């Protein structure tokens, strides 16, 4: 995982933090709550999926995205973000 690439986009971090805080969400809600354009959220989700940090489930047109806690890197990122916000 390229840490610089992961953390270089503020929107990507907002998407990841929101998923860590609220769990499974659809892309429209992610866009609304992060304030990002739908296409930008989709791009960030695709990148995070390639890394294996998030998973997507489809129910017809509905796409639910959630953090892949089977990946130890996702668990570590959750702890890092919690620690940073506690400062």
C-alpha cells in the first residue's frame, strides 16, 4: 500500500473516516455526508477497493460500501485515525 497516495487526498480520508464511524453506507449517502461529488466518491471507493480496505455489496442498483475489517491494515488505520483525532 502506498501510504502517501492513500493520505494525499483529503476526500479519500473523509470517505474512509465516515465508513469507519458509521459502518456500511451507500455511495449517495457517502457523497452527501462528505460533501463530495458522487463521481469523486466513486473514484475514492474504487481506489480503496483495489487496496482491499473496503468492500462493496450490490443489491440491484444499491451499492453498499463497508470497511474490510478482515484486512489488518484497515484495523490499524482505524486505530491511527482514532489516535490522531484524540490529540
